[in-house]
C-alpha cells in the first residue's frame, strides 16, 4: 500500500490491494471502473442503513472513530480515466474529482481531490476499500468510499 500525499483526514487506508477492472489498456486511454459511495456518518442515533455498512462501522470503531450512525446517500460506478478528471457531486455542494494516474502490474493509481482536503494519490485494487472524509453535512461527516465495482 502506498500513498503519495498523506492527509490527516484519511480515515482508513486500503484494506487489501489487488486489481481494478481496466476498461482500456493503452497509456493515454486507460480507464478503470470505481464504485463510489457517499455515506453520512454521525454521532446522532444508531441507524446503519443499509445493513452492509455495519462493516464500515466496525472498521471505524477499531480506529477509535466514534460515529454511531451510518447512512448511504449515494452509490454509483464511475469510469475514471487518465485523460480527464471524473467529477462526483457531493450533497454538501462540493465536487470530488477522481483521475487515473496510471496502471502498473494491474493496480490503478487514482488521484482523489476534495475541496479543502489534501489531494491523495491512492492505489486501488479488486479487494480493497478507501474511506476519505469529504466534509461536514447535516450534523455529521460525509465519507467518500472507493472500492472495486460489485459483481
């Protein structure tokens, strides 16, 4: 696991590294599919919706991040390319951008930029998840979750 830019707001690093699904393999035309999920985590209530977010809650508790409620706000599969950044609109009015920096040995390096947060270069694979805090929203914290697309 390697991150080129480090942020104190990075919640959890990769939980396993493998391969993302390359859509194209030529240098300039490289593309990968990334599942992007936006979750609202808060300390109000104990709702975990949908139930699959229970794993995320467990990971956060292991890191002493005391959020008690997790609610999925959006889930989509994005095609991230090297040519142009892919934008993801966040509910707090900002946009996260993702751009493929390259593929090496089947592992994708993706640059993740969120306004007022450090820009991160992360390696993504078939088995891992990246959690990144993405700003305040309605009494909680938005978490951007990047992972390989579900099959």
